[in-house]
């Protein structure tokens, strides 16, 4: 009887362990070199666009663009995540079934076909989740018709020309600035021309930091550098400070039927990879919105998709986008659109 009881208990423990293993809804994953949440979501869940779900259950990841080899993350099961996916309304299902053209991966969630854009839906996460972190959003800049500076950094108390957070600088303004005492420092990086048409698109503006006026020395406004996104230089321009918040990851991701060319990269290199910011030749006037997703395209040896980009910010005729994933380097002059 005693032996029977022991065998019975062991059997119960085994069954409980097996049931727990069967019910496990997540796994622990160790980040490898070159991993991204986008790529992990694709390989583990077979759906790249579930990466915000992975981010949401790993609160220790403050910046989804920066995960490090050796870091432990939790990956919920796809079944659990898909249970949270917002179902389509009956009329949306009919519209989807009536669509003439199937959608290619990774857009394999319930799809709504419209004349303006294609969409897939998932429930928004609790709290705010951004497409890019705030510093990258601010520093990435934009393409402007004219340089918008209202003044510049003219010198520093130490006579250094390269400065950073905590350093002091002297400012000079070319117009009245009112009561403002906080400014972005901006740089006129280059004149951007379209790589195909060679048309002038404007000035590439980069935000290098933030300064706050603390007083004056011999009539010159003196300011402290409170934030630097890169080395701040004497001669960098000034722009009135305003609060900036990156775009949220949309609950409905649009994939509009638009196309164009990559016209420049943030770093001014010919080639860019995952996580880099690039500039496009279409903007608000063309119907683009922050959060829109497109494929980058190559023609040789055959037309194919080389990656995915997501719009970060829009100007009237240009926009900036982050390279979410890429199978090869994205070059200036590459086409983008839907594939």
C-alpha cells in the first residue's frame, strides 16, 4: 500500500508538471548579437508586427531600438497574443473577402482593404508605446525649405568649439525672441537634392541639443547646455524650444499605396541598416502620416523587398522614417512603396 501511495503521488506530480508545460504561455529568450524585437517576433511568433506585444511584457526594455546580447526577455506564445487581437466587424470581414489582391507577409493579421490604405489591427497596449525613443525623434531632424535658425552659438567661456552637456555657451540672436529662455541647437547639415531628379529638396536640419539661458556676460546671453545629442559646435543655430513627443505605435497600421525614393540618410552615409533614420521624397501633402509602413525595394536581379520602414515624422513634401528591418543595406536612391 505504501509503494502504491508513493507511485500515486509521483504520478500526480508528473501530470501537474506536464499540464504546466502544456499551459506555458511564454518562454524566456536570451538576446543574441544583431537581434531586434522585430526579428525576434518574426522568428519566434512568425509575425514581425507582434513586436510591440513582446515589448509590452518586458518593462525593463525602455527603448525597443536598443536590446543587448545576453539580455533576457519574455516571449508570450503567439496563441495568447492572437487571443488579444481585435476581431473584425462583420462588414469589415465582407470587405476583406471582397479584396481582389492578397496581402503578402508580414501583414497576415485580419486585413481591411480600402481605397486609401491597407490596415491590420491589434489592441492598443496599456500606456504609451512609441515608434522611436524621444531623443532619436528630436535629434533626427527634418528637411526644410530654408534654414529656420533665429540665432546661433557664437563662442564659449572656455574658447572650445566642441561642447557637450553641462558646458556654457554664448548666444547671438538675429531677431527678437521674446520671453523664451530655452532653445534647440540646430545644424544646417547639407542641401539635399533628389537622387533621381536632382531637384533641390531643401536643407537637412539636425537637432544637436538643448540650451537654457542663465544670464548675460558683457551683454551676451549666456546659456547652459542641458542636453546634447552629439557634439554641439560653435556656429550651431538656435530655434525656440517646444515640447516634442514621438508618435505612438498606432493601433491601426496603415500601408498606403504610395511610392517614392529614399533621398538621404540621417548620418549622410550612402547605405543604412536597421534602426537608422532615412528621409523620403513624399510627405503630408502626399497623404503620408506618422506610423505608415512601406517596403524598401530593389530591382536587381529582380524586383524584391529589401526591408520595412515606418514613418516617424512628416513635413509638407518630405518625411523621415526608421528602418525597422532590412535583408540588406538600404541605399540612398532606393525605391520604397508596397510589395
